[in-house]
C-alpha cells in the first residue's frame, strides 16, 4: 500500500509542478482496454490478458508535439501461466497475476488530424503473485513505452501502447478506447 501511495504522490507532484505552465485548456481523457502481457524473465511463461484503465491530460505544446501526463492501472484478467513441471514434479502450471499502477509523462506527435504516435516514460508500482505461493509487492520501477492511435472524432480515439516495465521483464501490448471528459 505504501508503494501505491508513493506512485500516486509522485504523479500528483509531477502534475502540480507543471501547473504553472501554459496549459492546454480541457483535454482530460479517460480510457479502458485490454492488453496482452508476458513476463520475459521465465522463458516458459505463456502470455496472459490484462484489463487496462487510464486517464490523463495534454499539458503543453512543445515543438511538433504535446507533452502530457497519464495514470494507468492494469490488472490481470487471464493469468500468465508458468510451467514449473520441468523443475519440480509437484508444481504443474502456476498462474502469475500482475497488477500495475503507473504515472507517466507522455509526448504525442500528430501525424495528421486523425493519426498520432506517442512515447511515454514513468514510474510504475507492480505486484506479482504466483498462485499464492509467492507474492512480490515491494517493487517500484521505471517503465517506458511507445504507441499510437486513431482519432475517431473530437472526443473519442482508439489507442495502442507497447510498454516495457520492471527492467524490461514485463511486456504489455495494450489496445483500447479513450474518451474526452
């Protein structure tokens, strides 16, 4: 819980420290989606599926793009499956559940009125749990990603992100919809 509060506090400090900047009016958005996640530390892990909830705000035009801030929460819907069978006979497949909460700085570049790409980097708190046998809840690290999207209209867009977290051990490919608030 302490690490989650630290991540939220760092996100709040980041967003309030730049409030003196010339803000882009409005522009708040919220979104949801699904993602595929893989844990590369173990070569015999089958990918899982995750729920993605996010929200953010474009902050300031800088060069050809826009700097923004985003908060993202992910939670495992279909656990990653890790086959311990070749090490221990009494473990067959263990399910790996992953929960992350991150605060990101984003840079979005509009290629046209509809198409955009973006990069993001931030601090992420993550929690891993292997079928209750092992739980790692004390991990905060850096995450980075790239992505893009398509603006359907002035208040709705489709997005996709590829994120590397936890020293590039956790990979997520997320797809979803974001709506202007």
